């Protein structure tokens, strides 16, 4: 699959946008040392969404591709956090 195809994959485009939003939000918290763990966790999980979509996209097997999309979905839930609390 080509890189151009990945750039047109809606979930990947949204994941990259989400990462940019998370980075912007976390910049506001960087001055508070109590937020260090939150910042690294949020940025890591948001980055993981993109990374897993990219890795899955590069796999030759559809089964592997779907597996990495599932992992990306888990990272998206982690980035979202608890919305019921």
C-alpha cells in the first residue's frame, strides 16, 4: 500500500489531528510538575494511535492489518480516558 493511500485513510487523518490537539492541550500543563505523568501518558497514547495505523498499513497480511487497527482503537480509548467519571 502506498503512503498516499494512508494519507487518504480517514481514521489516520483524524488520528494525526487528534495528536496535534493533544500536544496543544498538554503544552498548557507543562509548567505544572504534577502533570508530568499525565502529559507523557496522553501524548504517548495519542502517538500510539498513529503509529499502530502506520505499522498495520505496512503489513502484508490483512489479518495483521486488522490487528494493528484494533490496537490503535485501544490507544484511542486510552487517550479518551474515562468519560463517565
